[in-house]
């Protein structure tokens, strides 16, 4: 065989190999996505960033027809990164700060002794509104955190089967419990808004750091002190933002364009992380952080001396109501 022949045969063999190698690409270009059986990998490979695979739907919102869109995947990775970082910072940050506060300041105790006289702080209806809002918020926060952090924290620990079961149930709960939260939020607003209007007393309370950092310091306060007013308004504004954005995420047709929907999802995640930080601090101070505080929400009444130390002006208002300056306030009764 002369050199010319050899070169011709080699060229032909190279051509066959090249054709074989390019065959899948050619196949990808001619993919028929509605064919009975489609190789998903080949189909995905063939998609450009701005293309998508869509199906046929009969509901008005045509965006719901999109099945696979590479653009959304890269967007999701970016969004998950931001919301994940903020969520971890909120939870870990709150726990570290409160842990340090507890080590330095310890539990805030009642300076005087318990008086043995109990006074009504919150009616049954006020407590119902609080626990409806609080209980639903906790469910929403945990199921929401699972959506953001579950894959990296719970999945490796529980395995795919258990993780997908709890995540599917968690998502359903998240969608429905949101309504209970909205009702609790509205009721709490109605019962407490009049006690949460900022006034002069708040400036003095803030100037003395609320007496939180020093033993024996008790700046005067009405039914709610300045710190509680901050919590109240954070819950009302943050809760409203979460409710409105959550409603739009449930019904994307009212959210606007796809980009608007994606923006709302990021806002929802960021507000949820911020409010969780504040609520972790609230739960700490309302339970283990301060002696006697939990009684107000658990039983409805508190010790008179606790009330005099933390809400002296409120006790005076109640005493004025009952007529005599030194009489125990209305709705007071000896402890059983
Ligand atoms: C286990 C969880 C919780 C505990 C132990 C708890 C405890 C308390 C207590 C003891 C009070 C009354 C304080 C007082 O007498 O002055 C209170 C008030 C309040 N709570 Fe909670 N709470 C919890 C969860 C929540 C959640 C999740 C929210 C909101 C989403 C919330 C929102 C409020 C608001 C707005 C007030 C009135 C203002 C204030 O005291 O800061 N609470 N809570």
C-alpha cells in the first residue's frame, strides 16, 4: 500500500470516528420533547440558559407551564446562598449573643421578695391572640428554615427518605399555618396597639438601658416598655411583610412577572431571618431570661412586686383605677 492510499484510508477512518462522536449532539438539536420517551440528560444538555421546557396547561397563569429552565436554577443557587447565609447568621448570632448575655448578667431576678399578691396582666383573649400568633410563627419559622437549610443540615443526618417526607409535610404546613399566623397577628394588633404608641417615658427607659444590664435599676414603664414596643412593631411590620409576600408566593399570578416573584421570594427569606433573630431574643427574655415573666402569658397574672419593678407606671394606673393609692390594683388576689 503506497503512502497516498494509506492517507486516504486514515482520512476515511477519522471521518467515521468524528461522525460517531458528533452523533449525540446532532441528536440533541433534533430532540422532540413531546416524544414518548426522551433522554432527560440529552434534553437538558441541549437547553440554552434562556430556553425552557414547557408543557401544556389550561389555567390562566401561563408561567406555570414552565417545567425546566436552566436560568432559574442558577438564580435559585444565588438566592439560596444569600438567604441561607442570613438565616444561619440570625439563628447562630442570636444564640451566641444570648449565651454571652446569660453568662455575664445571669437571669434577671426580682430584687424584692415575691409579695404573694397576684395581679391580672393579660386577659384570656390577649393570651389566645399571643399564642395563636406565637405558635404559628414557630411552626412557620421551623418549616421555613428546613426549606432553606434542611438540605445541608438535616438531609445528611436523616437520609433522603425521611428528609423528603418531613419536607413535603413541612411545606404543606407552611402554606396552611400562614393563615393562622395572619389571624393571630391581626388580633394581637387590635388588643395591644394602644399600649405600644411611643411616648416620653420610653426615652428615659432607653437612656437607662432598660435596667437590663445592671442589677437594681428599674426605669419606670407603662404596660409595655420601650424594648417591648420595638418587638411589637417589628412583629407587626415584619409579620405584615411576611404575610403579603407569602400570599404572593402562594398565588404567583398576582406577584407580577417571574422576576418580581423571584424578588419577593428573596424579600420573604430576608425578613423571616431578621424577625427570627428578634423573636429568639424575645423568647429568651420571656422565659428563662427573666424570673416571673412567663407567668404573664402562661397563667395571665403576675406577682405585684414583679409588676412594680418592671411596669411601675402601669401598676399606678391600675391603682388609680381602683380608687385608693395604696390599694392593690384591680383584679389582684392573694396567691393560692
Ligand atoms: C415560646 C415562645 C414565646 C414565649 C415564651 C413568649 C413569652 C411572652 C411573654 C411572657 C410576654 C409578656 C411579657 C410581659 O408580661 O410584659 C410576651 C409578649 C409578647 N409576645 Fe411572646 N412569647 C413567645 C413567642 C412569641 C412569638 C413567636 C411572637 C411573635 C411572632 C411573640 C410576640 C409577642 C408580642 C408582640 C408580645 C407583646 C410585646 C412584648 O411583650 O414584647 N411572642 N411573650
